[in-house]
């Protein structure tokens, strides 16, 4: 079912840039009366005198220099600001409506004054996300592309930005449309054969449909699996730093942050509670949690910190286990290893800048850890890295290891887009259930008229991702979280 194109009758306006003192601010106006309104609030000057601006007879995609003006009680024309005005006629605009953009000076007071003047001339204040909503309703973009606009604005790192740009470019849309076309083709064939059995054969179609359904399920499953990485891209990797006291955990956090955020002393047990920071590290976001040193302690407060450290590790996507390479492993290390054995794990041999004085070297530490994993019959294999948290050596390599561990070393393959929306994932999961039901019906030898219901259910759920077969309440809910002016 095609999306209904909804034409709007009113004209909206909003500040499209951040409301803060800056070089310029942009006020965006969209709707059927936007260009006509421009003739009311915008004038040029000739020989020092304000002259009317015939906006309705100007060409599209033109830029004009002049003034936002208002009429004072005395009848005199007064300038509010000196601006550049852009006239953009439909359908070649973002919203596919007539659009006017005002580039004014960036002070908060003057920007508000310009917007108020536009509203006086008949526009209403746009709701959050209403410009993008109109672009969707007017067929300019699909719903997944509209959500990608929000993804671009809210991107926390270069990976999230690259993924949203691909989604805006239609990568996800094309995959969904192609899959829906295949499902619809086979559904139509079944319906035609049931209506006109003399011209369409169904004798061997079940076998062909079964193979097609398996491919559809494989494609959908692949997209669902990408949602795991999609969450990590958009929200960040929950990364917990664990280790014994004075191993260098807080120093590592400070080095990765590039500032002295955690208190570092020579006194063991300085960190008593978790400390959380978000950083962009080698193009990815890490939600870092520094924890108290893990050791047996009779100090009640310190033991509470240890318990919180272990609980944080339980919920982590990634654990960075910092070990002082000059110390011999002990019972506390045994406790840590047992707790984090099933996690994605990078073991950092810290203080590599210090001579180990003949104590344990890397090979013996690795062997000790490997022996522990064998004893626990754990298939998980940790990564190992020599670092100096104090001087920053090995930190760049750490970023490469994390990227390889979670994203196969690539930002995003050219033909791939990760599912970052929970809504998209839920729709895909429902579509997958329908395809699984279809496969079960075929294997059970059901007649072809049972197949169409499951196929159309999958078709509809995939359509909800791109905005077809989507109700108005859902559309409103999606756009309400957009920022003003977008």
C-alpha cells in the first residue's frame, strides 16, 4: 500500500540553528504562503529609502540582500536586522513546499525578534521535527530516512554519523523495498493462480516459495543481527575498567580522556566508587566506567566499591582488565578472571615503561591467564596488549583492537548499514516470525491459500520501517523527539 501524500495548508516557521550567540542564525519558513509572507517582512533599500520586495515574482533558488522590517505606530518603516533571504519554490525543496530561509545576525535577541516578525505576518511556530515530518508526508523522504536526519544531528561519533548518512542516502530503504517487492511478487502469483488456475500453475510453486522464504528469512536475520552493532554505534560501547588497586585503571581513564578526571595517587584503594565518562575514541563512542580496585578488604566502604565494580563488569559490553605487569598474579586476579571470563575482554599489561626486575614477563602472564581459561573450559579468548597508561603508549593500538573486536576493523562497509532503531528491529522481528510461520506451513504441506496471510503480514511489518502501512500516532511519536527547526 502506497503512503498517503498529505498536503498541508498552513505555513510554519522556526529557528533552525542553535539559540546562542553566534555569527549567523537561520530562520526557516515552509508552507504555501511562505514566499507571499516574505514580501511583508522583507524590504530592500534604494538611495537610503526602503522599497517593497516583490517576492512572488522572483525566481526560485535566489538569494537577496535586504532588511527584515516592521511598521512602527507612527507609520514609519524600521529595520529589525540586515539579512540575506533565500527563496526556494516547491517541489525542489526539503519539504517539497515553498520555502524561505533568513540568514540574520546570530545574537539571541535579534534572532527572536526576526522570528516574531515572521509570526506576525501569519506563520505559526513549527513543532519539533515538523519540517522533516512534512518532507516525509510529502513524499520527499521515507520514514527510515527521516529518522536518519535525527541520527545525523545526534551522532556521537564518526561511525554513527557515517551510518546515518548511509541510511539517509537510502541504503536501508533500498534493502527493504527490494525484499518487499519479492514478497509481493510471490503473493500476487498465488492470488492470481487461485483466481485463474487455468493460466497459472501452483503444482511446483511450494518448493520454489520455500527456497525464496528461506532467503527472505536470511536477509531479515542479517538485518536483525546488525542491530547489536547498531546499538553500539549509536549509543556507545559500555566499557568497564577493572583490576586490582594501583594497577593503573584511573591513569588509563585520564589518558583516554585527555584530562585529569579521576584522582590518581600511590595509595591503594583511592578509587572507592565507579566513575563514568563518555569519550569518542578512534571514531567510536566508549561509555567508560572506572571502578574501585578489586581485592579482599575488611573496609566496608571499600568492599561496597568492589561489589559495584563487579556488578558493572557483569553489565559491560567490553571489559578492560588492567594488570601491573611487574606484579605476580594472586587470588584477587583469580577472582577477577572468573567474574569476567565470558565477556569481550582486553587484558592490558600496564607499566610497560618500568623494568620488571626479572619478575613475570608478558609470556608468563599470558600463560597464567590462558591456564585459568582452560581450567574454566571457557571458549572466550581475550586480547592482550602492553601499555603504559602514564605515558600513553599502546593506547592507539587499543582503539584498533576494539574496532576489530566489535566491527571487524571497518567503520562501515560501503554496501552496509547497521540497524540502530529499536523500532526497526521490532518490525524486523515481527516480519521474521511471519516468514518462519510461512516456512512451517509449507513444510507441513498446507495449501497455498494459507501462505498469503503470513506473506502479507511480513510485507506490512517491513512497510512500517519505511513509512508505508504506518498509522498517524506512530508518525507523531517518531517526530516529537526531533529538535526545533528540523
